[in-house]
């Protein structure tokens, strides 16, 4: 499976992929990655699942209820896409940056293919299942940002995901803000401190 994507060439053997939230497009985080990672190749795929006119990376049957069969197919396709971009750019360091649905496809892909990303930023992720242990994700750098009152990504799920990464011996940082599902400036600041 191929994705339409925005691509900016970098000057270093580094690659960053950004994954937009539901209803957004490939440009949502593309500029943020370019600003914070100026020497890096930036690739931002466009979600190809249509949910009532809103672009997503995988199907769901309700709020917080994922079509797990579709997710498995999409994870395999995304892993193939990422490997192709790594080969195309010659990258030796790969960063993933995702928001909401984009954070979910990023996390799910990394859980299934832990060799793909060495750094991840997951903004308001929701992983509503207990992932299997994945020792190969050890040493991966992970930043999770979230709102304490997020109605879409409840705080206990976010805390559980951070604890899962820590249990796999990933270097996981969890940065909260007091709001909901919106991205706040404190998250952008945390992202800057983590990436730059």
C-alpha cells in the first residue's frame, strides 16, 4: 500500500515521519517537524481511511473502539511505507511524531515493528488494549503528551501506556497539561525540549 505524502529533503541521514489527527491532513505536523528538525528528511503521509469525510489512518466502529483487523492491515502497510522511506533517504535515525489518530497508528506500528523508530512523540494517544510485552522497544525515546481532562483519550489509558513503555525499558517521558484534547503551548514546548 502506498500513501500520498508531503516530503521535504534534509541534509543529514535522519528521517522524521509525522502522522496527523482525524480530519486533518498531512500538513498538520509537517511544519512543526521541519522547524524543530531542520537537517532531517521530513515525510508526512496522508491517512487514506475516510470516516464521514474525515481522513484517518485506520477504521473504528465507535469512539475509542477500533477495528482491530483493519488496524493490523494498516500497521503492516505503514511499516512497509516507513521502511521504503528509510531506504529512500538512507536514514540511520528515525523519529515519529503523531497526534491523536496519528499517534495511535505510530504507537501501534512501533509496537509491532520495534526496529523502525528510535524516537517517538505521541500527542494524545489512545491505545485501548493492553499491548503484549515488546522487549525490542527498549532504549527507544518516547515523549507522550496529554490533557488531564481529555474526553477522547482518558487519562488512565494515557498513564497505562506510559507505564507499558517504561516496563519495556523505553526512555519514556509523560507531559501533562490541565486541558482536554486540544494541543496546548506546553506540549509544543515539551516537544521542542525533547527533539532539539
